[in-house]
């Protein structure tokens, strides 16, 4: 890096002051936290992480020095702090799809409606109504395995296993099913994304890349299991 592109001493000092301020805000949020899922604590944590990372980068660029801070990346996740012997656990799954053939999706829903009197396709017959019909007829795992048949293209997916000290009462969390999980209660997670293949390819030489691309044409996205416990 040229001297002209180096951050100034003042910029490094300003970044250091930002870390100090973020530390104060984080401590204040922790001291006044309300419950385990206090959004102020999460916000202060993220601000502190961002400030520390910025300071670390500027310090290295200007002075060729590093800090002892280790900023957790989204891949690493937060450290597990949940119960050692959980009484129950939750499995949370997110799968993303792109609707690449709307006509095929609607046609599949129309077939269901034609053979199932209880199924009903809305008057507009659009993709939103079609998805309601299909997910009412098929299990999510079947739709995932037959995505192309329904005119869908699979995107990223993630599965979390989150621990709990207590078994939830029937209907307790149905009103807001995805907001009661503390990220630090996640014991294990499994991510699937084509980006993992891209990361691996970047680490190989050109010849290995060519062989990998030839051998992996049409392959499924890679899966990466992350254990946070």
C-alpha cells in the first residue's frame, strides 16, 4: 500500500475512540438488559464488533500492528452458552427458493386442485396462491427434493439446533415462532450454499480449478456443518 493510501494517524486515533465509546455502550446495555433477548444488547455487541474490526484494519494499515481482538464472523457464529443438558431443543430451518418458472408452479397447483376438493386456488391464480396450495399438499422436504418439478430453483439453506432448559407449553410460541431463539443457545448449525464451492475454488490453482469445474458441473451446493457448542 502506498503512503498516499495509508490511513492518517488521526483516522486511527478516531477509530480507537470509537472502540472505547462502543465498549461503554455495550457495558451499559448489558447492565440494563431486560431478558435474554434484549435487542439493545445485540445491537451494542454488533456495534462493538464493527468498531473493533475497523480499528484493527486501520491500525494494521498504518502501523503494521494488530490487536488481540478476535471478531466472530457469521460463519463462526456466537459461542454456545446454553444448557449443558438441555431438556428440549428446537430445529429451525430456512430454505430459500427462486421462482424461475411461474407457469410450471401454477400448473402444478392446478393439478392438485383438480384432484383434491379441499384444495382451492385463489381467483387470481398467481404464484402466491399456488405456493399455498402446494405447501398444503406436499411436505416441505418433498418440495425441496422436487424443486425443479415445481419451477423452483434452490438457494441457500440453514438448519439450526437450539437448546432449551424447558419444554414449551402447547401454543406458547406459535404467535411469533422465530423470535424466541437466542443465537447463543444454538448448539449446531448446518449451512448449504454454492458460495462454499466458490471459496474452495479460490484456494486451488488454475489447473485444479478447471478440473473441479469440469467434474462438478451440475453438482448440488456444498454443505457446511458448524458446531457452535
